[in-house]
C-alpha cells in the first residue's frame, strides 16, 4: 500500500449570496480545512468568533463552494488499484476527476472511497463541489415531512454535525469543506479494509470456537483463577479484483516482542471478514484513573501475498493498541428503582464526569496537543469520564488515544441530538454506514466504555410536544431500539449499549418515563430553566448524566473576543448589548442568570461585579449538586456535569472556556470530585456529615464539628472524646450531627465547620445575602517565587469563595486554586504562574474577590 495525502487545493465560492469581492476568486486552501479556515487564513473574512462577525458571515451557509486540485498520478499497472479516499467531507458534495463523476457524499461522519485506476495517467482536475447543507436539509424536510427539533433549522435532515447549525452555546456557521484528509492509495492484490481488535479478559478455562486460530504455545486451558487476555481481531479484506486471486497470509501479533502472534493462511477463494483470536497470559489490567494503571498493548496486523514465506514486503499493514478490561453497566432493579452503575473488571466505579462537545467549532484547528491539554484539565478537575455528546462528532483517534493513556473513560453518544430523525432511506443507510465505520474504528480503545443511542430524543418524543406534529412520521425509534443495538452486537459486542440519555432501562416509555430519576440515566434541567439550584436535592437520581448551570467566559477571553475593541472594562449596559447577547445563546439566558443569583447574592448592577457573581453562582450551583449526588453513593452511581469545554468564546455551562481558560466552575468541580470529601447534608430533619472515600484505602479520623460566629468564636463543639470513624474504601459514611454544634441561635451570624482528617466541610443556615458578612474579611501577603507569585490569604472573619482572577492582569496567568471558603483564622495559599504582572494588584479588587464583597456590593 502506497498512500499519499493531497493537501494543496484551491477554494472558490461558486454560488449563493457571495459578496462581489469574493465571487469567482480562487483561494489557496489547505486540506484538511473548510471554507471558513481557508478564507480566514488569507484575511478574506473576519474572525467569526470576534464581536458580531458571526452575523456578518451568515451568507456563507447558503453559498456553494468548490475545492479543486490537479491529480497527477502515473498510470496504474495492470494489477494495480488506485483509489481516492475521502476520510471526511463536510458535507453534501459531488466529486469528479477529469470531468468524470465519481459519486456524491451526504454524511460528514463517514469516509468515501473511489476506484480511479482507469482515470489516472495524465494530469486531471479533481473537483469537489459542495452544496449548501442547510438548503439540502430544507429540501429533505419538504420531501419527507418536517420533524420536530430543538432549534429552528432542520439539522436532523442531513448527516452533518448538529451543532454546526448553532446551539444554545455555539455559533451558527455551518462550515463546508474537506475536514479530514484526502488520500491517493495505490495497492495490489488485496488490502486491509478494516481491522478491529476487541480485547476482553477471562478467568479460568478458555474455550476455542470452531473457527479460531490461536498463537502457537498459547494456553487455552488455564488453571481456574488465572487471567487470560483475549483479543478477537476482526479483519475485513478487500481484494483488488485484478488478475487471478491468490492465497493470502495474515500475521497478527499482540503485545510486541514479548507478546503472542498468529499466522493465518487464507486460500485464494477467501474474502470478506476473517476472525483471528490471540491469547495473552496474565496481562496487566487497564483501569480508569484513580483505580489503577493504564497499560496498553500494541497490536500489529500485516497482510502478505502467497503463503507468507517472503515477509519482506507486506501488501498492507495496520497497527494500534488495546487495553485489557471488561466493562458492564449494572441495571438491576432494587428498592429504589433501576440502577445504572459502571462495573470495570468486576469493580463498581463511581463516575466523576463531564459532557464533551467539539473543542473548536472550526474542527480542523483541533490538534493532539490541544486535546492533551483539555484532557489534562479534565483529570485536574478529578474527572474520570467524558461523555462525547450526540450533537457533535465522533472524535479523532488522538482524542481516544489520550483518554486511553490517561485513564479517562469515554461514553460515546451515537450522533443524534434533541430531534426526531427520519428512518427512511437514504437516512437509514447513512446511519448504518456511519455507525459501522466508527464503531469498528473506536472499538479497540479501552477508554470507550458505553455506546449510547442519542441525546434526549426519546425524552423529547415523550415530553416536548412532538407526537401530534409527527403523526405517523418516523422519528428514530427504529434506530434506538433495533438498528443501533443490532449493528453494535455485530461490530462491538464487548461493551454495553444504552438506548438513549435520559433513559429508563428495561422499560418502554409508556411503562416508565425515560427521564424518571429513579430509573437509569437522568437529565436535570429544571434547575437551570425554572427553579433555584437548591432543588437539586429534591431527587436522588440513579445516574444524572446531564445537569448544568451557566456562567460567562473568563475576563481575559471576554476582553479578547467580546468586549468592544478589547476594552479593559465593560461600558454601561454591556450585558444587554448586541455583541454580548450574540455570545449568550441560551433562551432568556441573562434573565436566568439573574434569577439564579437572586436567592443567594442579589443581582449586582456593575458589570464587573455581575461577571464575578455569575461565575461564582455557577460554581456554587454545581458544587451543591455534586456534593448531594456523591453523598448518596452507591444509590447515585455517578454524575456527568454539562459541560467541560466550549467551542468558542461564549457564556455557557462550560468549566473551561473557549480560549481554554479555567472558570471558577472548574475549581468547584475539582473540590466536589475530590477523592475524599466532607460535606454537610440533610437527612430528613437532621444534618449529617457525609464522609466520602473514593479510594482503595480506608479513611480513619475524628469528626470535629464546631458552631462558630462568623468571626471565629466557638459557640459549641463536638465531643473530643468521641470514637474515631473509619470510612471503608469506595464508600460513604454518614455521621449524624446533633447537640450544640447544630443548635443554631443566630442564623445570620453563625456557621458550622466540620473537619475530618485533612478535609473540611462548611454549612450555613442562611444564604450569603442574609449573612452578616464582613465586607473586608481577609488580609493578604504577596511574595515572588519561581515562575510567579505566592499569595497567602488569611481570613479575619468568615471569607466565602476566595478567588484570584489573575487573568485580569495577565491573560496567560494560571492560579492553582479558586473558590475557597475560609473560616475565620484559617489561611489559604494561592500560587500564581505568570511571566510578570502587578503583584500589588493581586491583593486588591477586582482581582482578589470574595462572596463577601459581592453581597455588600449588591446590597
């Protein structure tokens, strides 16, 4: 196999509402790329992420485009195939070579391959003519009937990234282009069309199937209790169809030089898919982060002509990695409903997760380095799972490779979101082709732990008023309940499948509501949309897989992208300005932000205070939810916050903004997802200290509870002679709090502090705006240190939410901690990484912020 990537193309706008200055102009374009990236690189359009440029570029989505290059390939030898492989076309296109039509594409989530051996030998124009995706979708809606969806544009009628059409956190840009590589591949005799190694672990005897091939020397009758790694390698072989068929030899090895290999002879009549099984004795197990290591084993597959005696030049080869682990989801019924608990290698795992969206709306700008940084940020927030949401993309191999290496589990949605989807062809055929290809590609990754049928579509069908407008139209049920599980049973039977999220496993929607918190997965959006965040405690969901609360981007990101001309401060009325609202996509978003604050902080009028208040309230809301959910383990088996990341600068639910900066929410997630946590929670009419230990070691200590004034005077304390408490590994212990420590007398002036080991929890009987908080509750010392500054903050009175917004001074500044509650007399140390900033300003507003100064500013 000889493969060459075609990177140098030209781009031309060929029709639609194209500005006169761009009509007919050929622009150099790099592939992978899209129309936006090509024009942006040449300075022909403004950055769509800045100011109101998104609006000014709306013409691009209704235009048509042409990518063109000259293909100069030598003529094919008599026994040689020459293929053009388009790994990803965005989205609806006709492709021609030398004027000959090769085919049409209609799905950005799959590849297309064309045999062009008869068309090479002289230079020829290779042309990709891209239609408007939105106009294609509108035509399909007219042809098949409009289906309900969450937004105005029919993203459900074309196989394009749903959030291309805009979302309540994303821009409406609708890119067009060649978003993955285009390759010329020359090959003889046969090629490896698809290789899918599926790794599992067995204990005890290993039984061979009738058609299995096993590595010489492999033990297939291990003593009971011995662990054996099993790699089922499914290899799809395509023969060239040129000349007489010849026998083939397939070599498969697992584990490198110290591993095992298999050589399989395939007669000349053999074609299609071959199954090879390799056993590896006593492999090291792959574990999620926090539960063990992540060993990965290389898998190498080579295809040879003949009997394989000459192994100097394979016809084709494939290499990848696997990790040995077994994964199930326990969905058994109990007295509380239906569980949804991830079990890895027989061990229940508490999920600490966040939802993942494409990290840049302009997908071709996402690099491995960027993904590594983002996944490191996930681990830094103590996450062990990312849910790849169904309105985005099947992520690159780089994404899954990094998750494999860092122990981050991946929940993979199949790409449907918030809409009814047609089941007629060609849509059904596209879904099948797309899922087969991507399931085969992703199945080797041990980080992938769940396939999920889609996002909120079953729930939408039940609750969002779809049934009447749908009538007898198809809406996707055939996908979730039949097609998807059938395909996955064939391609990837090694991991579980869920019909959707939210979903009540084992029940039809008519029997049990798909978003019933007592059964399976649950999405909690009433809090953001309708009620205060204290209502998170109304339910004890079995597995909350979506819940979130908004907050704006960091100050440095807003200043770069949203504030007028990069102004240092916002002008009056800025939060209701056109530019701010363009970067606030949620329906009534600002009203909901204000309403979410009102019960806790009041609503500041000054934009600087409002910006800090909304960020803090976002952090408070999610920490409140997470501590509640974690206190109910194992009944609540995990939580997946909406969302980790952003795809552009925007006010959203993300913990990391569109420029990659960590918002206060990120730190709140880090605290609430800590391995060990102390949180004060209600149980009935009482308060308890919930001691959460998500480690493999017991946690022993003395519960120390003290009711103090805000100034630190102890009013009542727990008995110092009380028996020590031991929290078993991977468990929660509830310690009732009674007597003097909880006998509050003055809710505005008292606070409860509970300590256990190095962890501390704090409980207030009144909201911040009703506490008698000192408006200046800290004293601060700033000293220089290697790489930045050490900021020591000591509370002279109760100081809530102590945070250093160092990006206001240096956009590249990093702070290791934020949103710290300090009881009077305690100290926190913040380390600021920066090449240089005004050190004195670190100790003053608007950089050093607390909840105290917000309450006073609002009051």
